[in-house]
C-alpha cells in the first residue's frame, strides 16, 4: 500500500480542527483510526474513564515496533508488526491513557519490542535532538498555619507569611545536585505563593505555596521527599505538605534503537542529533518499563503557545525520517 495514501499535512489539518483539549476527544481518535483502518491496521478503540485511546496494529509477528503519537506507515512488506498507541491523556493526569493501554496489552499477552514516541524533541532544527530519558517531576503543595493578629502586636501572633518565606528559602537556597552524566542539575521552582490578605495591618493566619522539582537520576521521588521534609522541619511550626510524584527520572541507554533513529535523521537532514534528557516529562516514562524507547519529533519552539505551529516542510521531512527509520529497523531485525 502506498505511503501517499495518507498525506501528513491533510491528516494534521483534520486533527487540528478538533478541539481535543484534555480530556475531550472531539472525534480526533476516530479520525486517526479511520485513516489507519484504510491502511490495513487492526484498530482497538479503548476508553478508560473519560479518556479515549487507540491501539492499532498491522501485522501479527514480532518484532512489534510501536509509535506513540504519530500516524505514518511503511510501503513494502516487512518481517514484523507496526503498531500505534494514541492517547487522550498525556497532557492531563496520565492515569487513563498510555499506562492503562500498556496494562491492557499485558493482559492480552501482547508485547511491544521497541517504541518511538513522537514528542516535539527538536530544539532549533528538525533532527537536532533525540530524547533518551527524562527528569522526574515532583509537585509539593505547602500549607503553613499560624495565628492571626495585629501587626502592632506581633508577640501575640504567629505570622504564617514569615514562616512560609523562610521555608521556601530553605528549599530554593539549597543546591540539590550538580547534575550527572546524562542529566542537568535538578531544579526546584516555586509556582505560586497565596496568602489572600487584603489588610496591611493584619498578620495572616495561613499561607500556601506550590513548588515543582524536576529531578535527575541522583534522586528517587521518595529520597527527594525526605530531603524536602527535613528542610521544612528545620524551620518548624505547624504545616502540612502534600507531595505528588508525576514520574521518576529514567534513562534508556543508547543502543540499537537510537543508532537506527540517528542514522535515519542523518540520511534525511544531514544532521547528527544530540542525545538529551532535557525538557519536561512524557509518556515515555511508562513505556520504558516495557521496552527500549526513544523520543523524536518536530521542532517544539511554539508548543503550548497561542498559534502553535510547525513548518510544512518539516512535517514532510519528519514523515521521511520515520519511513527511513522503519526500513532500517526491520532490515536490522530481518
């Protein structure tokens, strides 16, 4: 079946017209499924909670090469299978998306042998960066309780604003680490501080703050939480802290998958990609527990901005890279 059966720009335009803001699907999954079924894929529309997902596979033999988040295929016969895992819960809580689909595959006894995640990893030019890991993410929600009073009588009060400032300084003023072989130094950023006190002569009884830590492989979530609580306990007073781990840091050691992907990029663009772990997190954090995974996609300079966009020439080149990668992958495993 000809690769031209799906025109990337046409498919992208159809998907862009769907206001599929998490968790709403608005028909986006069905557009992808319909296009894939025309190419001979067996499509499984999977709904977990209010999240729509799609697992599509063409072929029954192994190796099974999975694409997470992209929709182009190969134009000749191959010794293996191509599958796509499309989710509607990557930007959201990531509870009923990729993780649930992977559990569903395991229950079916179906294995993925390698996966390419189509995140916008290119930094400045298409092909300049592949992601081989990601930092972990921890969010802390801090509530400090004090005693309300008059600013003229501070000895009769306990200023929650003063203590939350001291606590946040204890966190932001400390060096977490200096990075590791494949990772940048871990970073703690305060997202918001909320006191909600309109009066200039009232000592506030409570203060809230939210902070996020992007941590490297020097830490685990549990170890980092212990570090945070130790720093806060040194300040003392009444406080509560809710911790949520969005994902642990992970690294997929460079190997066959990244070598073949880098070669495909070189053949199409002439560039040698950097192997990186920078940026946010992605569903690769779930997939890496099942098979080797790498992330590669378009330039992401406008992601999450108004009028997010890509060059049509880059979209065509990306299609060629993915196609070349498929040929290299199955030639390697033949």
